[in-house]
């Protein structure tokens, strides 16, 4: 006779060691063996190395390993470098250092600002005529529209 199984839905996180960490305690006593089904969205936070390995070992892509498919060399195209270096005025750099703002946090803030800035530029606009060409004016406008939010964030 087959045992009746009971399902419990909980949420959790898979950590860097690929271990499941639940957000809440299980409502059953242990120790006890259980079966686990993990549901996740394939489009979110996929480990790139894992996806590359899966694609490289998939027989559907075996044809790409043939010599006739090897049509590019390292001399084709230009390498992509996503790094953008910004030179800040010395006084601004000094303020950032005095406040102890971590590089990653600053990088995230600048990246988000640039995203917002680019969203305001129409793709067909000539840069010389762009309304938001002056980043300072754009920042003042965004802060003005969201002053209460920025004041609340500053208190945190």
C-alpha cells in the first residue's frame, strides 16, 4: 500500500554552496526523510557557468564543434570592455572617501543614474539638442520629483 504524501509550500534561497535555505521553519518535527521539489524561474539569476556547461554538453549543439563551423578567429571584431572610467573632481572624491561609501555602492548608484538618464533620451535625439544633456540638471529634476523618497533614504 502506498503512503499518502502531504505537500507544504515554502520559499527559500539556494546559497553559493547550492544548499537550500528555507525562509521559515518546517511545520513538521524531525528528524525525518522528506522529498523536495524545487521550483524556480529559469530566467532569474542563472549561473552563467552552469548554462554554458549545459549548452556545451547538449548534443543539439554538437554540429558547432565541426571544423566547418569554426569561421571566426580572435582577430575578428573588437573585444567588449564594459568598463567606463569617470574622473571626479578632487573635492567630490574626498567627500566620497570621508563618508566611507563603498566602491560597489557608488558603482551601483552611478549605473542606476545612467540608466535613468538614458531612459530620458530619445533614441533618435541628437546629443547636442537633447533636453537632458546636462547630467546635473537631470539629477536635480529627478531629486526634485522624488524629494521625499531621497530624504527618507538619507535617514536610513
